[in-house]
C-alpha cells in the first residue's frame, strides 16, 4: 500500500520538509512505500535526495500549486498577476484532479497527505479519503490577507473547510476559522551531518548564508567588511567586496549543512529555512515582507522565543557585516 504526498510546487521549502518526513519513514519501516507528486524541479531534487530508496517511491510531476508570484527583481507580491494566474489554475482543478485519480487507480492507495496543494485535497475528497493537511498555514489565509477577489477566496476556503486532520507545524497561523482535528508537529528538517558541517567550516572559514528562495530573482546584493565566504542560492547575485562568494547549485542536497556551518543566515522567513536554522541553532536575520502573512507572523513569533532579528527589503541590497554582527551584541 502506498502513502501519497501531494506537495506544493511553490519554491522548495514544502518539498524539503516533506521528504524529511518521508526519509524517516523509509529508514524506520522496510515495508513503507510512497508516491510523491509535485512540480518538475522539486521532483528532480527528490529523485537525487532519495536516490537510495527509488525502489520504494514513485515520483510524478504535476502542477500542484501556484503559491505567490513576485514582481520582477523583487520579493513583493504581484497581486494582479497572481489573481489572473489563480483564476486560470482554479479553472483547471477538476481536470488536474481527474488525471491524478486515473493515475492513482493503478496503485493500492493508503493515506494521502497534502502540504497545501489544492489538487491533493480535491483528490482526497473524490476518493473519499481523509483530508490530511500538513502545514503551518494555508493559501486561503495568505490570499485573504492580500485581499484577493471573492471568487478565489471562496474556492480556497472550501478547501480549508474540508480538512479532516490538520498536522500543524510550530509558528502556525490561527486556524480557529475551521474545526479539523489538530495533530501538533515539531520542527523538522533534512538530516544534519555534523562531520559535513565541520568540513565546510574547515574549507571556507567564517561564512554567512544568504537565501531568498530558489524561486526568487533579485538584483545584486553587495556586502562589505566580511573577509569570509558568503553562501548563496540560485536567484541571488551577491558581491562580497572583501571576501568570497560560493553559489550553491540549484540541486545541492544539503543546504541545511551549509546553514549549520554559517555564523548566521539572512533569508526569507520561509518555514523550511527557519526550521533548518532552529535545528542547527544558527542565528537568523529574516526579511520583512509586509504582503506575506506567513512571513510576518513567523518573524513576530520567532522574536518572542529566539534572538532572531529582521531587516526591511530595502536594506538588503547594501549590507555591512559589522553592522549585522552587532545586532547580537
């Protein structure tokens, strides 16, 4: 019997936290099998990361989600483009869900888990399976915060109303508007390799990690007064005036180890990166994005329980290491 995972193809944070759970299940239970359904880039990554378990997993490429759309060279939301794209996506839901049902009919299916993919929820309902959502937020909450049009909000609220079991990660938004069964979750990330972290530190010395998400495309970030190495991810162009820059390939399998080796991390407040920082006990400087409810909430909650700092987006293009370091003085 196959467990099925429908994962949002918005960025990489959703897939990394899901495969962290799948990996644990694969290692613990020799009989465990699963089907993972997500976007093309995420499936390619999963195939590499879980390469030792390809006899027990089935990977399928599907447009599972839209998420958010940014303005060009910005982390701000392009609301008009997002609304237009979502309306088209919603119009395709029934066809996409039917294609998935036809595909799954070839397998003996057990539970279905959805990391906020609308398609997974629709498939679960059609197959009369429990709707198991695993997340810290939903798109309805985010789209309502952006004040998207009524048609979009009604469609996404219907999805949230159908949730049976809500596996709730820490730093979660308020879910009092619906009444599923709540199953609390803890922070989770891909396996941390202390020896690899030690090797990274020996190879690169002092380092900081800058990431705005692999779906981001930003103008150049300039950092001064830092003689160490800046680790970056795809979509971020960094000039380190006094030191080095190492851009991690898009298919690097262990960003969590580079985070663990860094003095601190500068990043969007995505849950996956935050969890990797917390599991590594790496200090964070998170980017304030007023249009993104999840990020704003995450930053505010982290400041209550950790020494997390934040900066505005317009401070990102010119960074002074000494000034950033003094944030913890």
